[in-house]
C-alpha cells in the first residue's frame, strides 16, 4: 500500500489541476462571453497560438487596398493550405488566444437540423425567406468586398448622396415597381431583428450587451426600426444585416472599421428558389466553403450541414470564407451583424447636432435622414420638413423626415 500512495497523490493533484484549469477558463472567458447559458452543455476549449499565415501570399505582397481575385491555381493552393487547419465540426467551441493572455477569439455552436425544435425551424425559415425576398429591393454590395458569390446589406448605412445624413440600403426603382410588397417586407424587419438578436444574446450575453451599449451610447437605430429616433428594444444590437449566398468567398481581412468588438453570424443551408431551410433529406449537397481564422490555424467546417452560430472578434482577428461547391438548387446563406465606426460617429453627431458643423452640411438647406417614410415619399416626390430645433426635441420620435437648417 505504501508504494501506491504517491500514485494516488499524483492522481489527486492531477484532478485538482484540471478542476482549477476549468475554473480559470470559465472565470476568464466570463469577462468577455457569458457562459451561464452553457451549463449542462459540453464545451470544447481550444487554445490557439497566434502565428501569421497568408493564404494568398502573392496577392498580399501587392498590398492593394482592394485585393484582386486569385487565379484558380492560387485558390487551390489556399484550399490545400486550409485543409491542414484544425477543423471544428460539432458541439460548442470556445477559441482562446494563448499568445494574448487567453483572450477569446470566437465562440462557435453547431446544431444539427434534426435537433432544432419546430419553433426554431420556423424562426430560421422566417429570417432566411425574408432575406431572400428582400434581395430584389437592395443592390448587391460592390465587388471590393467579395471575390465571388453575392453579398447584400439590409438596414441602416452611411449616407450615399450629398443631402442624405444617414440612410438605408435600398433599390429605389425596384421599390417603385412593387411598393406594396416592399412595405409588407419592411413590416417584418422588427421580428427578424428580435429573432437574430435573441440568438446572439443566448450564445454570448456579455458580447451582445457590449454591442447594445454602443447602440445606446451613439443613438444608433436598430435594423428592426424603420425610422431614426425610435428607442431600442430588448434584442436590438445592430443597425443592419449583411448576408451572403451563391458560393460567396472573400479575401482574408480584419474588420478594422468596426466600432463593435464582437460580430455575430449564422450559417444556414437553404434552397436557392425561396431561401427556405434545406436538409440532406431535400438533397442538400453544398460542401466546402470553410470559414477560416488563418493566423490561428483553425476553421469552421460545415460538413454537418446544420445551423452554425458564431461570435468572433471581427475587428482584431483575421478571417475569411473560402469557396464552397454549390449546386443550382442549394446555397449556404451566411448572415452577420456588427456596428461600423462611421455609423456610430454619424448617429452621435446627428443627435447632438454637431453634424451641422461639418463643412459639407454647414450651408446645406435640405438635408434629410432616409427612414422608411422618407424613402416612400421621395419615390412619390413628396417631402415633409422639420426644423432642427424640433428634431432635437424629439427624444423618441417616430420619424425624422427632413432637416431644414
């Protein structure tokens, strides 16, 4: 028995170390991600070491602001390199940067479609079919953001004309052709914002709260609000949604223009024809399209063909999507929510009135904010005006149609 005691002591010490390490992991990550919702759920903790990795070294050396698309050979080389990354395919995963004090890089959650409740399936279908239908009322985002596939934005964005202070992603001619359908879709935006916001909060409450605080502080309208000035609701956390389909892929990048530290994304298998949820029973056969963190030698692999939720430090961690192999019937829809710095500074300046001290607006008499009513009125050539003093007095205004200074 005397011989066995050291072994027993070593086992007890090892067990104690593991418990301390687990407690340390939970306490450290709680500073950035709320893990209370993970109780009873196994979590894969992955410690990743930062090491520069360039998937497209030749293109990077060119140092272009908008990198050119890679040739097929270079694309295949990038795929080959990424195939050696640590792949995450299931469960709940928390990535931590061991070279930077254990900071959280990302939280990933995989959910097989057959594990979703009927209510969850209905909510996801509501969101994806809504986004699919909204494509006809917005322009695709320019090629500088993509190397392939399609990307769209829906919701609030920086001004695009000389008189517009702040506006929304819209395709005016398309709205004019089908105004009734556009109004019907806009009426659903509040529910879409609440569904996605709740998913974000359930996965990472602290990250969600951080983004919502930025919205409050800078008077940023929610994607679900059709007019500027409405108060935020419980699950409002972003001014717009960007979403991708059709084999989208892009260059490795950091979202340095974001005010929000965290971005939230969802990846969903869908039908091309209507954006509805698709499964292997339907013949869904999309593969590839890794979502990679090259500098941390890891990626999300979508081989499970289910729902994937992701929170990641988009404004400090390099990331990219590689091309997927898609069929004419199916596509993987990805959607993300984050807060651009320009949006935050513009909204703050509008609320304080400081925007009118800017040279470009100082002598302008007919500036406006492009909320839903203004969009519809402008298409009908009808305008309404409010004085600046009356605008600033409306803390919870239903609409700010038009500024006159």
